[in-house]
C-alpha cells in the first residue's frame, strides 16, 4: 500500500485571474486479483541470472574460438617457414659452405663468413622449431588434442 499527499501553488491564468492552490491525495494498493498472472520477482531474478550465465558462456566460447584461430594460423605459418628452411635455405647454405671449404675461398674471412652464415641459419631453424613446439602446446591447451 502507498500514500501520496501533495500541495501545489498555481500561477494566475494568462488573463490575470487568480487560481486557488491545489492539494492532492493518492492511495494505491494491490488487489489479490489474477495472482497467477503476476510474475514472481524471485523467478524473474533467477531467469535473469540464467540468461547472464548463458551470455557469459557464449562470450567465453567466442573468445576461445578466436584464440584457437590465431594459434592455428601462427602454427601453420611457422610450419611453412620451417619447410622453406628445411627444403631450400639450409641445403643451399650448406652447399655454399662446402664450396668455400673446398678451396674456392680466397681469404680466411670468407671461410669464416660462410660458417657463420650456416650457423645463423641453423640457429634460426632451431628457433622456428621452438616456436612450432610452443604453438603446438597452445593448440593442445585450447583443444585438448595433439596437433600434427
């Protein structure tokens, strides 16, 4: 039940005639009619909580899908770089080093440069292998399945 009592001062009318002040009273109360159709507040609260949990679950699912797509793309890019290193770059650098060692190097510095170039390429290849292993671990974490 609710009670409301108000007092209002009224301005004169546009033609200048005075108007009396105003007092209003209002009483409201609920009648127990059609109770079955009224929504229970606790039920509405529980339904709101359930909807919020559903939205949160959907947000988390989308976030995990996004993380998986990024990890998968990184994994595939690293694997592609490794294939290029393994099939093209490393064999070419090894051939260059062997040619240099075979006596075609005019100076000792050329031999050193060739060996350093080969070692740098091998080091970069090892870094790629580490990156590939990291991306595989992340994919395993996100999916629970081993990746190729």
